[in-house]
């Protein structure tokens, strides 16, 4: 062997292993995937960034329809990839892993690691153990060992961040398997939450979204029913934090002090995602949803009374067992009255392990499909009408990196308005090109059910350069990319680490 051969062999041995995380499911899963990425990078792995990865991690969902089929279809495709990629490992985690446990290894024996919702931080050790022992590793804990937010994080956005304030759920909705997979609600200490938000802001973020399975029941574990409203107000005091959002609240626990906190805290955005699930009181009772349609609509009325420009969205399930045409008509009635800006609509499907799975009167698939189409048609009309009301109004848009590709023909970019609507805006020739994280002022010119089209009121686009835009430029530079924009004056200096844990002290400025 020549010296060159020896050097090449050494480099091959020492080359960091690459990883890719694929996320199925909700915002909680998206945030969990940031924790998984952070844990892998803290252990020395590097992101594959489009190249074939040495480690593919699938973070699964057990709630969405066809979750099982999606997972096993993906694993079947990865089996052939693994045969051609020496040393490749496949790991499966998340809610479906917590539910199915060893079933995954029975159905897909080429998987190397299966881990659950309570032990995400164990992934690097499990991967190494699987390589060393030459056999698959299965580790599913039945209760939370370490709060996920204490794990390192690789954030997907420089300008916006997720912050978990609680995990788990104390409700017993008959259609939902989440409580058995994520356990009883565990609340973080307010000081830890606020410290994490401050660290995100120090790192360049100007927007955070507070996450919880029932985010507004925060405080139940330490006996303070007003804790969530207090937390919103406290977040309003954090210097540099421009936008605060949260998801998802439960109508049964939604109290007027939260509405007051939203209305009176300037950086809490006029946006509310309030899951309805059904407009029929009879079906709500069968679902064990501890509210009825009158209470739900009353909450919306009080929100709009205090926050007239609030954009309200929802979740609805069609075809729950026993749902009659009269029950469905009640859902249509409530949707018409509620005037949701948008709705996530789902066709009910059996989830083994949930009480609803064994209920009589499962609704035939063709009936569910027909009702689903009627509901989506109604909501499309309402969404279109509600968006059309904004034509001619000015909106402040936080420019996004991943909300859709830039339209080159129309010099069009995208972002989110304060109320959470997706906005595509024109950039006239000669205007400054905003960076992700910058804020632009535009006027709505045209609308569709799912987005707004906007343009500046004058010949050039008003752009407010932000700390978040500066952070985007620094991240581009540090990743060896060529920054698309020069940093704003005074923006030089070291960038804070993206991989944050939760130290007890805030770093000195």
C-alpha cells in the first residue's frame, strides 16, 4: 500500500457519517425532528443535504390516515437503497414506533433501530450499539425520561422557532391515540420556557410558536389554571421577539384570560387554531370532547369581540362512527357560522387501540367520502370569501424561505402575514430583495381560498431588514453557500450556536 492509499483509507475511516431525518405528521413531530437532528450532530454526524445518507431516520405519526402504509412503503423503498449502500442504517421513531414496537422489526427486519417518543435522545447511542453488535436495537420507554427541550437542536429556520411548553395529554378523546403514545401531560417550568425563547431570540429568531398537545391547559401539572395566559404576557416582554403563535388549544380549557392576554400583548399574533372536530353535540359526546357547539361558537364570538382581525382555523373529522346525515348537517351549520379562514379536514379511519375503533355503526367509506367532499366545498367557499375581504388592505409579511419557490416570471416571493395567512408578493424591478426573516409591507390585490396575492403600494417594495435576516445571511455563509444579500450595517459579529440546549443561565451579551 502506498502512502497515498494509506491516507485515503484513513480519511475514509474518519469521514463523519451523514444523516437524513424524514418527518411524518404534526408540528410536534417537526419540532421533535429538530431535536433528533441536533442530537445526531452533537454526536458527530453531519447532514446529508441531498446526497445518499449513511443514516436515515423516519419520525413517524400514528394519527394521520394511512400512517402505517406510508411508513412501510417508505421502508420498502429504503430496503433496496440499503442493499446498495454499504454501512447504511435505518432508524424509526415517533408515535407509530411507540405504538407498534417490535411489529416494525417483524415487518421490516432491515431496520436497525426502533425508538419511541420518550427516548429521542438515545438515538445516537442506539445507532452505535446496532453497528457494534451487528443487530437491530429496540428501545421503547413507557414514560418520559428527559424533557425533549433539554436536547440539542438543529433548527430548520433562522427566523422562526418551535418551543414545547408541555408534552402529553390528559384528555380521553375516543378517536385519538396520542395519550397512550405520549403519556400524561408534563409541563415545563415557566422560567425554562422563557429562557429557551430568549436563546432563540439571541440566535436571530423573531418569531416563536408555543407547542403543546393541549397548549392552553398548560399549568395543570403545577396547579395554575391561568398559567398559559401569564406565559403569553411574559413572552410579550422579551425584547426582540416580534411574533408569538401557539397551537393547538382545546375548546374545553379555553378561558377568557387567554383571550385577554392575546388582545393585550402586542406580539401575540391575531391567529387562533381551535379544533372543532364535529358540529354535532351528539357526536362530540361520543368523541368525549368536553364542550358543545354552542360553547365553541361562543369562544369564537368572544375572540372576535376582543380581536376583530383574528384569523381562526380548525380541525374537523368527517364520518365518525354513528355519524348520521343530521349530525353532518350540524357540522355544516357550525362551519358556516364559524367562518373559519381554513380548516384541516380528515376522513375518520379506525385507529387500533382507540375506543372509537370498536364502536358500532362505522360509516361506509363511500358515505364518508361524499360528506368530506361537501364539507371541503363549503370551506373552500368560505375561505375564498374571508380572504377576499382583505383586498385593498395593508399587510406586514415575514418573508419565508420554504413557503413556495420564488416566481421568477413575476419576481414573486412568499411569506406569512401577522394573522398567519400565506402571502405571495411582487418585487418590482429595482427594489431591494428581502431575505428570509425580513419584513415587507404590501397591499392585498387578489386572493384565493388558500393564499393572498399582494404588491407594494408604490414603485418599490418597502423592506424592513431584521436581525432574523442578518441571521439568515450568517447561516448561509457558515454553510459555505454564497449569501444572496449583503448583511445590514452593524450586523457583523459571531453568530450564536444553532444547536441549543437549555442552560440555566442566559449567555452574557
